[in-house]
């Protein structure tokens, strides 16, 4: 994907670590999905989406740690 850096081994070095890529029709939907993930687990959230010319919708990538529960806001 041109607008995003490649996923590296460091992103998934241990069980419980994941890179989640969301494809959605619009930014609002992509960020809503990210919020749902953040309500359950610790994440390194994305602050922007990307759009590839000629591709439908937008994409968002966040890093998820299933080993940690989300901290209450």
C-alpha cells in the first residue's frame, strides 16, 4: 500500500500483538471501528486515514495489544 509503511517483524514480535487494517467507505466509519477496538484492548491508534487513487474508500491501520485491556478514560 503506497500511503502506509510496511508491516515489520517488530509489529508482531509476540503472540497477542497485531496490526489491524480497516478498509471503510469513509473516515468516520474507519475511526468508529478504531474506537470499538480501543474500548476493549490497548492500541496505538492511527490519527489519519489514507486513500489510494483509483481505490474505493479509505484505510486506517492501528497496532493492537490483546495482552492488555483498555484503560478506562
